[in-house]
C-alpha cells in the first residue's frame, strides 16, 4: 500500500503551482521536527505542503506527501505508517488533513510518539483545520509542535497575483500607522498601483486562493466549503455530541443575515432551542473555524463564557456567499478591515494581540503594550467621533490621503 501512496504523492507534486509562493512560506520553520499549518478550507495549506515537497527535490522514498483522509488510514495507524516510511529511508513526511484521520483524535498521540521516537532523523509537517486546539490535546502535543496559522490571501497577495507584481512589500502595522502617507506614495507612484480599481473584486472573490482558477462558480464553491466545515471539520475536532450541524448552520445564517451583528444571546437561544451556554460555545466554534470574528467589549475580560458584543463574518467574501443582501459598502469596509487586522492576533508574543470593541469608534487594537483606536468609513470620514489623540485613526475608503491620521483602508491589506 505504501507504493500506492508514493504514486499519489508524485501525482500531487506534479500539479503543484510554483509561479507564486506566499511570503508566509518563508516564515515556516520547515526543518523543525514537527510543525503544523492550521487554517480553514480553501486557504492553500495543501499547496504550501506540496511546494515544500517540490523544494526538497527528493524521491518519494525520502520525502512523501500523504492525506490522512485516504482510505489507507481508515485501517492503518499513522504511527505504523511513519515507522515503515522511516525504515525504508524516509526523511520528510508531509501530512495533510490530520483532522480526517480514521482513528479520530488519536492523531495527536501518534504524532507525539513519532516526534519522541524519531525526531533526530524524521521531519514531519502537517495541516489541519483551524478549529483544532493543539494546546488542549491530551497527548501534550503543544510542547513539541511549532504552530503556523494560514489565512486567506491578503489584498497585497491578491494584487501581486493579479497584476504580476513580484516583490510587493509587506509592512508592519506600526509602520502603517506611523508612515502611511510615505508608504501610500511609494505604492501608488513607484509601483503604479491603483488599489481601488481592484478592491471591489478582492472583497467579492479574492480571499480564497482558488479564485486564481477563475471566478466562475467561486461563490458556489465557497458555499460548499462552508458546508464541509460545518458537517465535517468542526465535528471532527470536538467530542461527539457537542455540535449539532443543523443548529450550527442556523446560527451562522442568523448572524450572516444581520452582520455586523449585536447578539441577544437569550433570544438566539430561544429561537434555536438551545441553552445560552451552547449558543456562546457555538459562536466560539464558528470563530475557531474562521467563519466568524467575535468582538468583545474593551471593558470586559476574556473568558469562555463571555458573550461577544458584536460579530462579523470572517471575511467579505463570506458576505457575498452567505448574505449577499447584507453586502453593503459599510459592512464590506468593516469586515475587510477586521479580517486583515485579525492576522496580527495569530502572532505568538508575551503580550497578546487583541481586537476589541471600544466605547467610541469601531475597533480597538491592543498591540504589544499600546492601544490604537479606529473609525472606518468613506472618503470623507474624519476623527471627529474618536478624538484627536495620537493613537486614534480614521480609516478611509480612498486611494490616497495627505493626513497620517486618515489612512486608506486598502493599505491594511499589506500586513502580510
């Protein structure tokens, strides 16, 4: 059977695109004995694995790609396979979709054993649903694995691909906040970019990399991915009976049809015949699956039972797929902004990055030891509602501005 898997690995390798490699590829420590790429369906995790495999330039006896959803792993343990692969000379094992493993959550215990036994001569990289909580695995995998979160395409990456602009720079959020006018001038003049000419297309069908295959059927395909997340990915990573697919779908639709949504948890619970605690739990599951972003008040602490005060869909493409009637310009702007800044919360740092709901304004970013306040709006938006302090910014839907406290919305799409 391992020969069949080798052939599948070679077939997958033959089809991997190499004309564009995302910058986050270079941020992954591929040589670490055990690394994880976590993200929702459709964001390109498999492509990253296969690009790594191609870069190794080795035959399938030494470097191999396997999908744990393959029928082989319905009857064969991952640990047994890894042992055989290593015994035959294998050095690099790239594993896709661990949450589809035929033996359920045992993948964590078996990967721990592979690491403990063979980390000196076998390097393992694996992908999984963004809903996986590695830190909560009983196998204590968290101390052994390097985690990397994989988002969809940033606006910068989308422009790079659509316009063929290799080398478009990535900017740190503090550079954007402190030097926005200079950065905008460089991008629009040196690179000759007209961002708003492409912004609407990105917000409708540019976040998921399969848009590169053409936009025909894009929203239908995205709806299909959402269904699989609800039906398969979420149930695969939580204990049996903790999620009802039908109620998850109804809750997601209730939110999507009202975004940005200020939830009344009691009314939602009554409407869906669920307890308040279950509603909050489901909202967190949908956020873990990268379908929602839950904002809590800046005045609140973070706890498992704290209800969100405002809810957005994870990205504007989901607006068009799930709730096209809610895809008004104001909601699109806010959803794009929070989606692109949400990438910052993936960063591991001693001071946790958070996005919160402020008393005044739209969003509060708590980054390192500072807080930054944002009001998002059209080209005429000012800071009138949030004050004139140095940490307050109007985020405006325009190509350029000459005021460092009025930052073009599209520029926040250059954070990765």
